[in-house]
C-alpha cells in the first residue's frame, strides 16, 4: 500500500512539473504579429501587404520598380 501511495504522489508531482514547464514555454514565445490587409497592385496584379503599397492617381501600386515607373 505505501508503494502505491508513493507512486501516486510521484505521478502527481511529475504532472505538475510538466504542466509548469509547458506554461513557461508558452510565455517565452514571441507575440503574434497582427495580420495585415492585402491589396492588389493595379499594374502587375500582385497581392502585397498594405504597408508596402502607394497610391498614384487613385490606383494602388506595389513597391516593384517596374510598377513605379
């Protein structure tokens, strides 16, 4: 009977240790970047993030040098 009690306590301690390690690993992960809206370039048709676009003559243009000319 004492062996079973010791095994149950050891199992519980192992469970708590693994659970604590898993939560600290999740806390160390970098924050997820927010998703950015995609727009289609009016000249080449490529879909690019909104931060990489410019507006020229009411058209969305990507940063591609061929589209900028």
